[in-house]
């Protein structure tokens, strides 16, 4: 994935859902960063990585990885759903047919 695309999705998700923002815990320590959560989500989606395997690379627990995945799917649908889940229009169909003919 392009770095620019990753950061665009990261910014959109963080701005839409407060869950993905980095917060401090009760002792004042920094919590998980949005990049950790998104990296775990993308590894689970792209490579079929198990949720408990994210602990080694991203340092997320299994429950946090699953919660991040669920919240990410809901957020992506809310942010991008209207554009990407819409029915194709005539211009879209023309592009697809033109691309398929070559």
C-alpha cells in the first residue's frame, strides 16, 4: 500500500472515530497509537493474520485487535460508503467497458 494512501485512510478514520485517537491511560502513560491499530487491522485484512499474532508486531492484545477491526469496518463504511458502495452510473460503466475491451 502506498504510504500516502495509508496516511489518508488513517487521518479519515481518526477524524471520524475517537476510538482511534491516542489517549492516556489512568496512570498517564500513552496508549496505543492510531498507526498501531490500523497496521494490525490491515495485516488481518490483507494477509489473513490471526488476531493474536498482531501482539508480536503491533503490540496489541487479541481483544483490542478484534475491537479495532470491528470499529474500522464500521468507520470505513460510514466515511467511504456513500461514494464506494453506490451503484455505478453511466460514466463508471463506460470506463469499465472501455478498460475491459483493451
